[in-house]
């Protein structure tokens, strides 16, 4: 079905890439950015450097004086909806978790991985009545997972650690808010998802698993992607966007900013501030905020491509190493004098060096 959705749009998009690469690009008038909406309230929200740029109108401050409009689109349909908009040539840049980004690329969307995000935790929340104390107890249980998102890959990785697959349980496809509502109402036994699940802890619900407990390789990675057409036509604008995001990553990485940034996110998202504080652990900030396209990020995406292929989530595998384009992040790091701020991380998530 994904192939049907993308096919016609890809023919036109390929033609645009060819035209732009072969001639002088027209004047830039708008930058269109699409992201999944992680908000629990009425205001759109996304975490991290991209979210900071949106909340603070930073890209508008850069591009409005140049006569360029910045257009944001937040998608309740998460990754699949973002990919469809990409295929329909409605977006220039997107922020996506690993699975959605991989599905788009595997189906031929001409994107490049420009900036990384890493170490996002996933959680398993379960009703006490279910008797679920860990992953091994999920056999035969009703579990809500948002399919087509990074949560699905993280969930399958977690199941693999205890010798289970989705076929051993009853997986129900629900979006983030619907999954939480179903758990609270007792219509499912457990939900796998992000930090907002922590708010459900109480007399009837426990959070029994955190993905990172079994190593950084089991956390979720994401990326800021650009279309090849835009990058080729407007490399300077691409660099300006990445400069803003890298500066934001550095700000978020400073434990001194943890309180103010968590409060800012809580106001925007209507997710309790305490949950963001729990997520922004000072000892992990340097790792989780690194924007670099380093060995850890590439190896994680490469493993996710293989996992998606073996799980029949994609038909065509591809080399994640060739997908990454790290020069914009590295230039931003140099411009902002951050060469020694983030090390390159190895495939296990350990620092390789100090530069």
C-alpha cells in the first residue's frame, strides 16, 4: 500500500530533482517543515531542537528578513502522514523517528539525513490487574503500539530480548492518545510508548519497562531530514537551518538549562513538567543531544533498516551510511565553536574521542 501511495508522487518529485540539479534554482520563497504532533493539548508540540525552534520562532527570525516564509505542519497521523506529505511534495524538511524515516527512504523518497537525535526512551505501561511485571509477561496479552512509528521498532527490539515477537501477543494499533485512553479504561493490558506514559502511573497502572535499561542500542533514534531537491537548490538556507538546530542542541545539553527548558515544553505540550525533568537526565544529556551523524547513529539506523526488512515493514533495504549527510552539522559545530562539545559515539554509544 505504501508503494501505491508514493509511486505517482515520486515520478514528479524525481523530475523536480533533475530540473533543479540541472539549472539555476528559482528564488526561495518558503521553507516547509513537517513533524509528528506529540502534544497532549491543543497547541502543537515536538521535543528537542526542532521543537525549540518552533516555540521560539527562531527560523522565522532568520528567514523573514530574507523574504522567506517558514511554514510548519504538525501531523496527528505521525510518521505515516508526514511521509505521505513528503511524497506529495508538500514538505522540504521533516523530523521523524527511525522507522518512519526508513519507510520513506525505502519507498524511494529522495531525502538526506542531515541531523541526528538519539537515546529516546520507550516505556511499557501496564495495568496492575494484568499481572505484567516485565516483557516476558506479555505473551497472549493485549498491547497497544502505534504502528508505523519508531515505537514499533523499539517494541520489537524489546520483545526480541526475551524471545518474543508480535505474533506471541495481541498487538492493537492505536495512536499515542488513544493508547493511553484504552489503558486507563482497561481495554488493553499494556501500552508501549514515550515519556507521556509516565503520567499514567498510579494505583491501577505501573510503568514496568524502560528500553534503555538494556543498553543505548535499544533506545530510539530520529533524524531531521531534507529533500534532495531543496538541499541542492538552496544549500545556504539548509546550512542556516542546521545552524539554528545545532545551537539549540547545545543549549538543551547544558544541565543549567534543564529547569527552564522543561517548563517551556510543559507549557507548550500540556505534558507535566516533571516528566520532562525525568527524561532530561543530566548524566545523559551530552549523548542524547548530540546532532552528529556519527558511528552510533549510522549503525543504529543500519540495524533498524535490517530489522524493518526482516519484519517485512519495507521491501527494499538501503545503506544508511550513504543516506547520512553530516557536513552541515559539522560546519555548524565549527561555526559555533562546539568542536569539543560532543564526541563521536561508537556503535555501543560510548565516546570515541573528545572532538
